[in-house]
């Protein structure tokens, strides 16, 4: 796959504080790449560097091999929402398309089609300030893709959307990638990231922690967990083989298991005195992997992971 965006050894400090320490990743054409990390990790700072809003202290950012950002080929849904308020929906969409040198007639056609798709048919003449939060977000999303960008940055695209609208956005983002758009997506909604993204780049305190294909990351980090309903003492389960961590709440015990264990064999050796009203085996989710990293639990202490 060909990279549209290449970020190499990005470093950025504000005053005397280093915010980004040697960040490198790329985004290929036709893929959805997630940039993830706890609050304050440096995601928006990375995106602002890519967009040329701020400049890196060190490092290189290239678009199809060139240093200059090809503004007309880039779409950006920023974290800070806000379109001009006192303007009609169609006018703002056409204005933004014009800024990208996109033909007016095509822009109007696309705007109408997207407004219809997102349930905003007939809102062309509505003033932006009269839109609800979710409606405003839909218009801003349309604004970011009206000019058919080859590279799209979406910062928290799902916030404030109802479940139906989330599905619409999900499908649209997938379709854009399927048509060759390179997409960099930042979101705290791990379930959506897990479903949608091809690769992920996870930063913590301005440094890379995980960079790789979603499937490989899950394979590497999504260990099994065993959830048991029943009254069991912590000390009775803590000593069981291959148990890395135990969580207990009321009569539920969750045993986080070590990597690469054989589940059938592990189940066979559970002691007879264990009270089991219900038992389930699952792989931990990206959400749980994220929490482990954000709270500095053991998982990644053995080193970094890269398999992009
Ligand atoms: N203009 C600035 N001046 C000084 N510090 C800044 C500036 N912008 C960001 N920072 C700091 O850089 C760090 C990273 O911020 P950033 O906004 O990139 O995080 P983020 O990963 O996008 O977080 P969130 O998930 O909360 O949006 C934070 O500690 C923040 O306080």
C-alpha cells in the first residue's frame, strides 16, 4: 500500500515541556488509521503539526513524498467544532468547497446528496446557528469531505451523535476508505475504533506505545479473561496457574490470563471447590488494552510493539 502521509521523528515542546518525543507513523491510501491515547497524550498536537497549524521542533512530515501540504487534497474535521454561525448551510458548504478550488456545481450536488444521506434534506437554507449539536456536526463532517479529499483527518467524529447517526458516519468513513481515501481518525470510542480501523498508533505521554495492524495488536495484547459468577475468595483464585490479575466485584470474579495459554487445558485444571454459577471466556477488548496502558498496568512493561 502507498503512504499518503509520512510522519518521521516528530518532536515538539511547548516552553520547556516536551510534548511529542520522536513520533513516526504513516497513513496509507485506502486505510483507516487510528491515532489513540489518553487525554493530554499529544494526539491533537500531532494533528496540528500535520495540518501546519503549528510547526515541529524536529522531524519531517511529507504528503505523497512532498513537504508542502496539498491543502486542496486534505479534509479536516477538527476537535474544536464551530462553523460560521450566521450563514446558511448550503452557503457555508459551497464557500468551503470554493476555498479548495472545487467546482461549484459538483459541490452543490454533493452537498445535497450528503444532506439527504444524513437526514438533513431541506436544511440548505437553515442558518447554522439554528442547527442542533448533532446536525451541526453532520454539516461540519460534510464540509470536511465536500471536495473529495485524498487525505482526511477526523478528530472525534462521533462525539455528540446518536447511535443511528454513528452508524451512518461509520459506513461513510468506511466507504471513503474503500474508495482510496487515506484516513487518520482520533477517537476515544474504542469499540468503534476496534470495529473500523485497519491500523492503530497509540501514544502515551508523547511517545509511541503501540503501532501496528489492529488484528496483530489484538493477537498480541488481547489476552483471554475468565469471568466467573459465584462466591469465591480472592486468595483461592489468585494462586491459580496463568492468572495475571484478579478483579472482584460482588459475586463476580474476573481472572485476566497470561498470553498464549491453552484455554481447554486451563479450564480442566480449575479446582472442584470453585463455585461456578456462570463462566465465560472472552478476549479483552481494545478498551481494556487502552485502560491498561493509560493506567500503567503491567501489560506493556516488557517493551514497545511495532508491526505496521
Ligand atoms: N499551545 C499549547 N501550549 C502549551 N501546552 C500545550 C499547548 N497545546 C497542547 N499543550 C499540552 O500538550 C499536551 C498534549 O495535548 P494534546 O491536546 O495534544 O493532547 P490530546 O492527546 O489531544 O488530548 P485529548 O484527548 O484530551 O484531546 C498537554 O499536556 C497539553 O496541555
